[in-house]
C-alpha cells in the first residue's frame, strides 16, 4: 500500500516497528494531554478561502536565516534514528536534501556530525542539548567545521522526561545508536550512559548551567545563527529576542516534555505578535497535514518542522520513506495554497484562518 496521508504512513510504521521502538517514538509525557491537544487545536482552526484568483504558478519557497528552501517544511531534530533504521540520520539528511529542505541533526544522533555532513546535500542545523560548557563547545565547533548553518539550542529539557510507556516497556537504549558524535570520545562515556539527556542528573565537577545571560557565550563559540527551540510563552520569546537569538521554534517537543501546556499552535499568534520582525519564528508539534502548515503560517510562522513522521518514513522505507513523508506534506500544502487563492507563502495572511472563538 502507498500511503495517501501521513496517517496512513503512521499505521504502516506501527505494523512494522518493534513494540519498544514504536513506544519510543509515539510516547509523550505523563497523561499525554499536550500531545492530543497538538492535534485537536489544529482541527479547531477553520479556513476562509478566496476563489477566482489565478493560482496557476505557485512558489512554495521561503528563506530561512538567509538559506532558500523549496517549501516551508523542515525536519525537526530528533534523536536515535539509527535505532529505527540502520541508515538513520544519514537517510534523513539525504531525504531532506533531495526534497529541497533543511534538516536539524540532534545531539543524540546515531551517526556523527561529520558522517551526516558527508552525505547531506541540503542545509543542516545542529541541535544542541547543553550538558556542560566543554561538551557544548566541542559539539558546536565541530558542527561549524562540518558546514552546519545554525545552532539550534533546545531549552525545554531542564530535566529528563521519562515516558511512562518507555518505563513500562522497560526500554533500554544502545548508546551507540544515540551518541554517534561521541563515539570517538571514551573519556565522555559517562555522558553516553545517560541515554536520555538529563542535564540535572549529569553534573560532573565544572558543570555550568546555561541561562539566558549566557546565550552570548554560546553564540560567540561559532558565530553561527542561534535558534532557540522549545518556546511556549511570550515571555521566553521576548527573552530570546533580547538575548540575541536569531530565531525561535514555538514547540512543546511533540508533548514529550512538560505535559499540560497549550498546543504550539495555540501559543503561536501571541508569540509571533509579540516578537514581530525581531527574529524568525517557526513552529512544530502536531504538524500532520498541509493544511496545518498553512494554518501555522497564517498565524505567524515562517515555516514548520515535522517530528514523528520522519521516524514513520524511516521505519517503513528508510530514506525513500522520509522523502515520502515530506512529499505528502508538500503536495498537500501546495494544494491548500491553491484552494486559498495564494501563489506565494508571503501571501498567506491572518485573514485566511479563524480561531475557534472568531466568527
Ligand atoms: C522520538 C523523538 C525524539 C526526539 N528527540 C529530540 C531531540 O533529541 N532534540 C530535540 O530538540 N527534540 C527532539 N524531539 C522533538 C522534535 O524535535 C519535535 O519538537 C517534535 O517531534 C514535534 O512534534 P511532532 O512529533 O508532533 O511533529 C524528538 C521527538 C521524537 C518523537
């Protein structure tokens, strides 16, 4: 069967994935309320299309921190992809490049920074979990040397969030499938053993936490643009702008960290309105349809990221499967633009959508 939608791909992935792998990808934290809300909130937003407009030529491209991508859907950083398919992050990077979009490599990748850079044909970002200054410096300077275009600091994981499903399934992780970039650093084995990033538990002597006032330090290590991922509030978005970030990802980590927060799409309009043009705003968490992409852009995002669908693609068919996931979203988004009488992403404006409380 060829997947017609990402929901088909999800079903196909569930059939082929070992139980524990499925639980690792699908799970979110505590009661999984935020994960469900990520979907219901999209469903409650309605579209106000305009017709009798010539939509014969549509341009889906956008510029992201100065890099042009062919459509406004990027691949979110997500760890341990080698535990789902042997080609792991290399397959995902190839798929992103051939589709014409950007891939954010996670700190906890099975292939190393350099191994992914070698095969990538599109722009790469490096996602950073900060454990201590030494490890962050090591990783971001390697990413810069390998040609990565930005550092994406994930801020919404001050402690690990063990998923209850993982605990029940007694999931154990093979560090080699999660810590490719530290494979050649036996001196950092203690970090590899953490398995799930946990900054609070891994506190060796010399540990220095990262706070807003130290973003300048992080940025100066490479001079690359800094993207802050995991913003849920207007306050944190303004802090990111004040402390020199170049972009933010409005994200609740697909509901995988703190449960009980709003969905990303609910928080987006307030955040985008508050930061204006001071930095670029992207969104993830719950993107499954081209219409979701359109809704996010109408409400203030420049582009979106997809998370779990990349694993579904990997599980079903490696690189080609990830490409399928991207193609499905791109084709749906293109059709959504045409239906709405829009020929470029910049034309997608706020009038195009109504929130549940709006007429
Ligand atoms: C299995 C899995 C692992 C993830 N690992 C990371 C990670 O290492 N770093 C990170 O910033 N986000 C990570 N994420 C979160 C994604 O970047 C993204 O925010 C989320 O998946 C988006 O929601 P969606 O899955 O509903 O599309 C992970 C997500 C999943 C599903």
